C-alpha cells in the first residue's frame, strides 16, 4: 500500500467533496434515519437500539456499495482510472483510497450513530473494539464487492442504479434493523453469505441486544472476516483494471 497516495486521494475525493457539497452527505443518512424514525414510532421505542446498530451498519455498507457509482464515473467519464493504470498504483491501492475517501465523506453520519449508541447505552467500553472491527470488516468487504462489480458496468447510468439497488436490498432484507432471531435458523444461516447479515448478527450479539451464543458470535465474525479476505482477493485478481 502507498500511504502517500492513500492520503492524497482521501483528501482529493473525500474532504474536498465535503467542502464542495455537504448536502450530499445527507444522502448517506436518509434511509437509515428514516428507518430509525419509523422503527421508533412503530415499536414505541422498543426496537430503537436495533435501529441504531442497524443504522451504523447501513451507513458503512452504503459506503462500500456507493463505490460502484463512483468507480464507474471515474473509469468511464473522468478517465481517472486510465491515468492510474499508467502509474505504479494498483487496484488494491485504488480500492483502499476510495474506501477511505468515502469513509471520510460519510463521517458525519458515522459520528451521529456513535453518539446515539452512547446515549442509548448500546456502545460501551467493553464492546467498542469488537464493534469497530466488525464495521471495518463490513466496509472492507462491501468496498471490494463494489470495486469488482464497478469494473463490469458498461455505462455510467447503470452504476448509480446498481449501487442504490444493492444498498437497499442488502440492508433492508437481512436482519440489519431487526433481531436476527425473528428469522428461522434455516433462513438466517444461509443469509450469512451476505456481509451485512454476518455483521448484524455479530453486532446484535456483542451489544447484548440479542442473547447470542459464543458459538454464533465466533461463526458470524469468522464468516465476515473470510468474506472480507475473499472479496478483496477476487476484486484485485479478477476485476477489469485495464480497459480492453
């Protein structure tokens, strides 16, 4: 990894985007905050802690999937990727640079959910580090998926649509905003192949929102860890880095 490139790209695509159009930061928060409000109203506050944890997971997952639109635009419209291909920068550096830039760009939303988690006693000193590792692995895996899919998209207009579709499906259908125990075991176990499911199960267990066995915590964490490694390898190895 080239730290100088990562720092420069994070400032170029992350911090500068916040300064130019802070209103777009709200797009990261619109769906999670809307679901937080609806869950609070419908359940009369009973499931608000699930909505807070789910909102944090949703923001991090949306970070990764939104890379699809960004990468397609930078590859097909601005041709930035063509410039990087001609340098010593590789796909792994590019993935990490965009991931850090988007993380900085969405940091107001992340900070907001961390504050809510502290206020509602969801986040504590004992679960802070495990939860941080969990959402970091989620960001890593979804960013890798986004990079791989973006390299296959033939036109810019498809990139943003695919990013929005994946973000909606993979943060609403899996047990992100509701207890995973609402689903039968025969359903949520297969859904572990989705990074958002593995992250949600581990997060709900480590924050004591759901009485989760140690075995289930270990399984969900290991699945998420393996998915992060596998998806990153696949994105670097099989994505279309150079145009034909």
